[in-house]
C-alpha cells in the first residue's frame, strides 16, 4: 500500500470495534492470498487510493473514563461495547484514546484539546460515531475538524452535512463532509421495502404489514426512549407511490434482549391480497450483527471522503448518497448512476496519478 | 361494456375456477360501486378493449368424464379441483364442458370436434391450461386454434409460442400467440430473487440459501415425479451475475400436504456474510393461493392477446413478456419499458377507435 | 336444558363479546345436530348442571357512556371493543347495560345501585372482567356480589380470591369465589414452558431464550405502561427447577399493532446446547384470538362456580385451579388430579339430583 | 476414573464422530475444572460405574475402504461423514478400523473375523450404528456379540432387542441387549408431540398440522427412497388418544440440502380451533445437529448396558426405554418412574461396591 488513510474517531463504541477488527481480519485474509474480488461482505475492494486494509487509526476520542488512556485495540472491548471479540491478533497500537468533547450546561468543554490532538495526528478523516441525539457534540467535533483541516464523516442522524453552513465551510476549506446517518449495509428497512416494492409492482394490494426490531446493544436501549423520531425515519424509508402508509406499522425497538448483545433481530409480516381478494402472507425473520452493518458502510464512506479530498473535491460527494439515510440533497432518482460515475471518476483520477 | 372478450378454455382445472370466480367477484365489486383503481390484486383495470369483468366464457374442453357435459360454473368445482368456492352467485351458463383432445398411442383423438366447437363459439382466445407435460396435447390445441381462427395463450411450460413454426403460422393467420409458461403473480422465485439481489447489490456475500415449496393440489403431486425440469427452471429464475449457483438449493416440491389444497407454502433460508465475515440470516415463510397466482396473470395475458389481434397485431406481443417464464425471445433488459410502451399503444389504439 | 346459569358481568369488553357470541355459536351448532363431544375449542361440553349453551346473560355493568343503556348484544360491538363480529343472529335481549361502579377520589360511587340491580337479576355468578389494575373496583364489585348473594369469578390479576378476608366472607355466605387471573386457553407462556420443559427434561442446556408479544386491543395498550408487573408474572409462569432464569427474557408487550385488533402474535426463540455443546435453535410464531383465549376458560369457571354453589360447596373450588394464574393456594403438584376428581364430584352430584 | 467402559462400534459414521469428539470435549471441560452438574447437553454426569469421560473406544468395524486401516480419530473425518470437526486435540489411538461384516448374496461374510476381533478387544458393549435398513447385518453383528460375550446396543430401527429369540439368548449369556432405534435427544417428533399434547389437553381442536424435515447427511439421502416406513414410524410417535391422525401430515425428508451437512432443519405448522371456532396457528422452525442428537442418547444407553451387566442384570434394562423408539415391551405409562428407579438401583449397586 502506498500512503494509508489516516483515520480519527470520535466515540469508541461497537462501530469502531467492528471497523478496527474487520480491517485486521481482511488484512490477514489478503496476506494469506485471498482473492481480493471475493472478500466476504465487501462491495468495493478499492476506492480511490485505498484498498480495504489501507487504513490506520491515528486518533481516538471518548468520554468514558474506562476507555480514556487505553490503546485503541484494548478500548474497543470495554463495556458496554459488546461487538464480539474476533480473536485476531491486533498489533499493539500507539494510538491512545483521548478525552473527547464533553457537554456542559452551556456549550461544550475540551474542544480545544481535541482540535490540537487532531491536527497533530495528521488525520485525513474524523469519523463521528457517538450515541444518537447529541447535536451539540456533533457540531463541536465538526468545528474541531474544520480547525484541524480534517474531513468529516457523520454516522449519526444529527444534522451536520445537511446543515448548509457547515457544508459551505468544509467546502471553502477544501475538506470533505459526508453524512448524515448511515444506511445499514443490509437492514430491516431495505428488506421490508424490497418486499413491499415487489408486491406493489406485481399488482397485488397491501392489506397491512408490520416490522419490529430487537437488539441488545446501547442503541436499542436508547431507542426505547427516543422511538418516536426513529419510527418516523423508518416509515419514511418505506414510503413510496402506491403504498397506503396507514397500513404500515413500524416498531423500531420492541424491547432490549440483553443476550442478543450487538446482534439485531427483526420480524416482518406482510399480508397482501391477490386475484379474487385471496390472501398472501409473508413472515420473515432477519438476524444481523448490528455494528458490522454500520462498519460495512463506514469503510466506503471514509475512503470516499479521503480520496475525494486528495483529488481536490471538497464538500459532499455524490458517491456516498446511497450509503446514507439523509444526504444533503436527499435521495435522487438517478442516485445509483451518479454514485457509480463518481466512483469511476475517483478511481480514474487516482490511477492517472500513479503514471 | 362494449363487446366482451370471448374466451375458450382447454382444461377446466383450478386456474379456470379461480379465473371464472374472480371475474364474478370483481363484477360484483364494480356493480357495488368499488373504485376501479383500487380493486384488490389487480394490476390493470383495463387493457385495450377490456375491463376486468368484460370476459365471457364461451367454450370449455376437458377429458375428465365427471366434468364433460356440466355447465362450466358447476364443472369448476369437480374434484380434484380444490380452489375454494367463494360462495358467489354465478349465473347459470349455457357453456357446457365438451370432450377435449385425447392422447392416443400415436397422435391424438378428438381434434376435429374441438376445432368445430371452437369455430362455432366465435371465441377470441383459446386459453391452454392442461396439466404440465403434455406437449402433444398443446400442439393439437394450437392446431385447433389455427383452424378455427382463434388466438392462443399457453399457460404451461410446453413449447408453443417459442416454437418458431407455430409462431409463424399464427402470425400469418393474423392471430395472437402468447406464451410460454406463466410467471406467478407473486411467487417464491421472484421473492427469493428480490432478496438475493438486495444482498448482492449491497455488497454482502452469499454463504448459501435454500428454497422449498409445499402444496396440496395436483400440480404438487405431478412435481413429485417431474421435479428435475422444474428444479432447473426455478434455478434459472434465480441465476444472475455475481451469484454462485453452487450455493443455491431449490426444492420445487418438498411434499404434498393434502389439507393445503390449492394453497402453496414456501420456506426460504438465506445465509450471507457481511463486514468481518459476520453472518446475516433471513428466514421467510410465504403462503399464497396457487391458482389465484395464475389467474392474476392470465387475466392480463388474454386481454393482451385479444386486444392486440383486434388492433391487427399478430403473433407474440411484447406487453406480455414479464408475465411469462419463457417468452419466445427470452427476457430482455428493457422488458418493463417495452411492456409499458406496448400497453400504452394498445390502450391508445383502442381509445381512438371509440371516437 | 333445565335451569340455565344466570350470569351477570362487570365490564362489557372483548371477553364478554367473545363469550356471548360463542354461546350463540355453539347453540346453533348443537341445534344443527353437531356431535356435542366434538365441538371445536371445548374442553367439557357439560360441567355440573350446565351444558355449553345453558347460560343466560341477566345483568351487565360498564362505565363507558356509549355502552350504557344499550342491549347487551349491541353493546359488545361498541369501540374500543374489537373482537370480530361473527355475524350470528343473536336474538334481542332485554338485558341492558347498567351504569357500573365508578372510581372516585376516595372510595367508589354507584355500588348501591349495582348491588340492587344484581339482586333483582337473580344472577348465579358475577363475572368481573374490567381492565387490569383497578383493585378498588374489583373490591367494590365483590362487595356488591356479597350483598346480593351472588358468586364471583375474577378474570383479572387483582387480588380477590387470594384475599383471605374476601374468601372467608364468600364461604360464610355459601357463595363461590373463583380467581384470580385467567390462564389463557392456549397462551404464549404455556407454549414457552412446554418447550423449555422438554429441553430440560431431555438433558439439554438452555443457552438463552426470549418471548415477545404483540397485539392490537386495549390490553396491549395498557401493558405498554404497566409491563413491569406483567413481566414478573410471565417470568413466574416459566420458572421451574433446573431453569436459569437469567437466561430467560420476556417482553409482555413489544408494541401495539392496531390492525391486529383482538388478535395476538407472539414470537419465541430458544437456543439450547446439546451433546458436545452443539447448538439447537427453535423459532416459533403463535397467533391467537386474544379474547377467545379468555372466553374458552371463562366458560368453565362460571359453570364451576354456579354448580359448586348449587351443590352447597362455597368458597374456592379446586376444579378451577389450572384455569387460573394465581389461585388462592397456588398451583399444587397434583392439581390436575384434584381438578378431575372435583369435576367428577360436581357431575356426580348433579346426576344424582336428576333421579 | 476406575475402570473405563470398553466400547466397540459397528459403523464409523457421523454418530461415532459425534460420540468420540464429544467424549474428548467433556474430558477437557472436566480437566479444566467445569462443574460436572452443569455440563452442556448432559442428562446424567454419571450412570452406574461411568462418568461421561470414562469410555474407551477399543474396536471399530466398517466396510468403507477409505476408513479401514485408519486409526479411529482419523476415520471419523472420512467422507461422507460430515459431522463438524470440533478442532479438539484427540490423542492418537491404537484402535484401527477393521473390515466389518459384508452382505453377500446369501448371508454375510466376515462374521468370524469380527467375532475374533471383538473377543480380543475385551469390549463391554458393541454399539450397532450402520445405515438404516440392513437387518441381516444387524443380526450378524448381534451373533458376533453373543459369540464374543459382549453386550449390544442397537441404534437402528432393525429388530434386534424386540426379536424375542435374540433377547432370550443375550439374557441366557448374562449380556445386556438394548434397543431398538434411538429416540433423538431433542427431535422433531417430540417437539411436535409436546405442542399437540398441549393443544388437546387444553381443550382446543386440531384443524390440521404438518411437519417436514430437511438435512444434508447420508440419512436424509437414504430417507428419500425409504420414506414410507419412516413416515409410519413418525406418525406413530405422534398418535395419541383424542388426536385425529387424518389431520396430521408428516414428511420425513422434504429433500436433501447438501450445505446443511449434518445439521437438520424441521418446519412445523399447527392450526387449531379455540372458543367460537377461532383459529390458532403455530409455526415453528427447529435446527439441530443431527448426530449430536444421537450421541446425546447413545452416551446413556451404552453406560446403562455396561453397568447393568456388571451388576448381573442381563437382557433389556428398563432404564433405557425412554431413549428408544421401539423398546421390546413398547412404551409403558409409568416408563419415566421405572427409568428413574432403575437408574437409582444401578447407581446404588455401584456405590455399594466401592465400599
């Protein structure tokens, strides 16, 4: 690998555990001679300058006392993190978890320290992956990134990339800003939507449908209290022409089942009507590793952010839209085409440079 | 309604029971003032000249002694037919089931009588819906249709529309020939395919998958012995770029469960691999009314056949391709666009005529 | 039938709708000559003096303005009741819903009126079936029953039969008192327990298990807020020797799905370990009509209460224990034997009388 | 451990792989200090003289050329065996797989050699575990055991223990004879039966039910052709008073899904009727490791056989009945009590001896 992607992370939760362990998992596979076109769970082996393994974690921030001061490869296993330990032999890292931005009564504390640390780390990208709902923290980390000249990727529903002011400032600084909110690598909403689309495209009539989600990680605990906005967001993900949304029922968190840990279980039921009003029923159970679902998307977003910037493309990059729930300009009809065109452009620019 | 579609049927099985009862079901709904754009299970309320209810059954052929001589509204309830009796008050019909084409040691018997009856009935379309596997019967009924000047729709996998000789002769006679083999209104294969497509498009890796189907009607009994060709056909329906077919297992008939009668149950299991090789599993149960799944497609095919012919369009019509498993020219990449364009053309031609 | 059971009801919800419609359903079946030993969903065609149809609803109390003043066969279909209308031709009844006991800041109002009405109705049994959680209302209706000389059956978790004072007073008055809290005719807990019992009896080891319940009626809406006590009660129902309850997770109401109406859906997952620690997994979906699940038990409880009293047996009757979640003396090891012996005793006493 | 159980095996298939690997798995757990009362998947840590690990494999017979001559810890991994390799470090064994009994046109070949080898091995028990359907082989191995003075445990449906002649001869020789046909440690039939029992005991009515089984090992391949007898046997396992067997449909092998290997998947569906004829539906998926399901029962049967014989108890031992599908005297009502009493007797006799 040429020059690796230098990654900083705000929040050392399950997503970072999945990301870091996964990078080592794939490095090992590749070192063992695996076919790089057939790596499990990988959409693009290379994006722009970076293959799957070409990422170094150079800075990390958190506010949990148990994590602060630990090298990153240890911090990812601190409770309440519960992404499985894959038992890989991750080499000792000199990257230590630093005290991050703290919310105070008014404003935040610790922002200056984070900005300094970020600048010294020479990071390409700051990945923002704190628990959902902390808008002030998201804004503060975005400021740190601007100050340190680091691109920014926002995993959460907080408004950062779709805040026009933020977007303009990152553009002016020549930095990438990618967000907001990850679309799962393979999630309940997209599966539910694929089935409803099929039903409607074939001319059957939706009688009614429900979707419910269960999990055992902190996200599910948070959702118990903040289910309202998540319900809206999940219903939006299903809405489409020809679908009567009164017949669609979504339960983002049906409860916390601690032993599921970082796994997520969803149940779907779809009742439709076919010829002569005859019923058709579909029952589905989905089980996924929640944070792998995030990391499988993060791996592409950070590479897009870093490659675009190196190519002189600042702000939001269209190659990222289908990986996000709320991109700045919404979802466009020709999103997939734009995405592929943009990826080709990044890859071509990068290939040319090598000559 | 102006001039109804005059339909003849070869084979008075569950499909015809579903079709005939369904037509009366929708006529009743419409008479009761139902919104014709929201009829349950209907893709197109009107195709060309014909709304859903504008179909008259004018001739019927079968070889089962119990059915021959009965008016059609009684014959559809003779065992082994087991599509549910919807309890509609179908008016007494003067259409009596006639003795159909019989297979003899060499060739067939009864073809002349069928052709005569067909001509006298002034049918627009002959719908061929015998049990799977009777190529000689399919050919004989096609001859009868040619002789009587009637268009032909083939519900079965037998090669009729994709037999170039047949196709040329129907074209020369100015008759429609639509086939072969119905694609279900909403079937296991298309649901399985939608899920596998999603998995692969999102960059996950298929570990393995199986699909199994259960039912209680004659089709399932036949499949027990002729599963081989059905397995191939179902596997073809799933094949696509990027999918390792060694990891796909299809069981067209896992057994006959008599009490399911004309309902069909399918179980799907999909195991994939996401980021860091973490497993994702999907388990799905589908339950449908098997013959409603056929009738929901037949209703469009016969209207396309009759409308096209009235517009002077002979042979196969592109509007039918996505309703068929084996159309004469295979499935084209722009099939859906062609279909919609062709439907618009039929509808426009028909509207003009009214002026 | 000799002399029918005269039933009064406190609360005219789904349970009463199911009970009343069911009684007419079975009366019709029996009148049409059905084999009384094969009535669907019936454990005992006759208990003591009373066959399934030998029940008259002679008084009814509720506080919902829309229901008060209506004849009972109309009141059972007032929203929010949503048990299905079975379309039976229930004859017009002279039993009108009366204003029931109201909760006031201190104590209750309307108790005197209820007692008077109850006495005039000459009811054998008062069935208490208000929403869960109204202990004061339960106590007040018990007082009314005592005052009017009417036996009492408590469908709810409120402590009535297991309140020793109440029990003693009913005994002294020669009245039956049956409670507390119905065990479903066929519920999630008993199915879950049957599977866990099997696992443990066969020597496998429970890894972990969860159960979740969904519904669309008022009970599920109530449970959203009062899930705590229901969780405890449901966990108690599963507890047994050899089962590590830390591995058992119960979600009484995973959410309200309005279109389910009075149907209830439960999902169970059980992961066990067999020989060489190999995993065994069980996934189960249960769907039932929630209030049929209650009425199928109520029908036996009221007949036990009335027959026992007529035989001079006051207080709690052991024949009822297995139909209840919290009988006064808990569940005994030989409960089933006692129940059958007691039923035989009731039936024998009743048969003798006829001589 | 005192004196281990010396085990000989006829047939080195998945069952033996599961048994041998499991024994080493538990030995390791115990050596690491595991609580012997909480070993996963173990019903009895000790039976008579033998704890879980106190078993030595001293002779093995098979006819597959690839297995003959290999040490047993290698032979268990020869295809078509596909029980998973648990990755345990099984110590090299001096027990080599010998050529077993071959079926000839008339009678068998190789019986004398097996008997000699068996005698020299000083085995306590010969475990017969060949593919189903080879009655002559079962008889021949039973003769070898008689000749060599070795007790016999029959895992297959072949009639050995329920052949009165065999039973008498083993009794006369003072040898144990345990059979026939294993009841799974946790199988589809017992789960199906538990659910149907619950339904009927609660007074609900069975509308209909089906059960289907899928797998990927040789047993499932064999069942495809010999499903008839297995269907009968599985239906027998479900039959009980009050259950209309016309409403029960069993498919022993719905197909072979190679990638399932030694795992087995079963789907159950139960439709019942409750109060007022309201439907209740149960859908269940079971997934188990097929040969762990056998080994978890074998471990108890061989210990019963060896302990009983050492205590001077010849012939069939009542402690084994509930582990078998077809014990010599059928299943008795008080089977469970007899079993526990017999186990206590064996354990007591053994304890006394130590004094």
